[in-house]
């Protein structure tokens, strides 16, 4: 059902573009539009996920496919040189200036890492929908006013799907998880929220690193045992298995714990901007 999100989000973004309701969003120019750039990214995310759902792509292929989706973001950034910041301000470290590397290295890395890490944290009802929604709501809350309008339609559509997904009524599949991953990455890049994004996705990155280390060094994948009512794991190879390691928990409890962890990091990222 992730295709429903892709359709609603892209139609909404196209309507924002043609109606001009979003106005001059975050430095849109006559040659490049933020709503259309975001729509292209969402469409590619949906296509990539749909392709994976159909033919079950190997990780070595789909890990790098999001790099193609970085092209419209690179074009947008280069077309708005002088407006788009090519630096990032980090606590204690100060401001790091990337210069031209920002366009051709940092943006692709952001897209690839965010999209794949969000896709890797799933498998339980609500995990693939509630957690990305928390991050996206946080980024939307601190985005410029006109940019917030762009996320209204996609967020409403995603939250409706999340409500059904939590109850196990529908599944968004890779189509939905890749599309929402690209939405988060693209929106953060287009609205210049690199540091808030970096902080918000820390649990996602931790989970992916955990999984990859286990696969590369032990050649074993993370898995949980379901006894009909609770989940439990005999190893620690992912965020889910770490939480359920020799600690039987219901599916809703696991999803709630992970959602709270992501909420904590998202609040850590956005509260300094709101205060």
C-alpha cells in the first residue's frame, strides 16, 4: 500500500507547484522548483521500492540505487548556489565547510544513508510507518513556513497509512519505506536541515551498523522468535534483537520502545531550533 502514499504525495506536490500555493519556497527560482524536485524524489523512491517488491533486489544493488535520486537534489542545490548552504555547524566541532564537495558527495551520501537505514528498520507492524513519521514531523515543525505547506499532504497520507499499519491491516512494503526514506532525506536537504536530520536518524544508523557488522563478521542475520504472543531473541544483531534479547515482549511493546527512542532523538534535534 506504499504506492498510495507515492500517488497522493506526488499529486499534492504537483498541485502545490501549479497553484503556486507554496509561494517562493526556500529559494525556488524560475529554473528549479522545490515542490517538483521533492515530487521527483518521492516518485523515484516509490519506483525503487516497487521494483524491489516485484523482483527482490539484492542489497548490493538497492543500497546504491538511491544515488540516482540524488540527481534532482544536486541540480536544485547547484541552481541555488549562494542560497543553499554548503556547510554544517556541529556542536563542539564548529562549522565544517564542504564547498563543491557538498553537491557531489555529501548530498548523495545523505540520500543513500537515510533511505537505506529507514528501509532496514522494519518487519513489525507500525515500525516502518510510525518511526519515519516522527522524524518527518520533527523536520516539518522547524522548516520554513512555506516549506511546511509542502509536507502537509504527504504527512496526512502517511499518518493514515500508519494508523492502519499499526493494527496490521495494511503493509506499506518496500515501496512505502523507500518512498518515505527519500521524502525525509530530500526534505531535509531542500530545507537545509542537515544537523537535525543527522541527530534524528542516529537510532536508524545504529541499527544498520549493528546489522551490517553481524552480517560481515558472522555471516548471520538478525532474527526473532515469535511464540504466538511475544517476541524474543537469542542474539543481538539489530535494534529489535537488542531490545528483545532474552526479554520476551509483545510486538506493540517493541514498536513503542523503538518509537520512543526515535522520538527522544528527534526532540533532541528539533527543540533547540524551536526554543
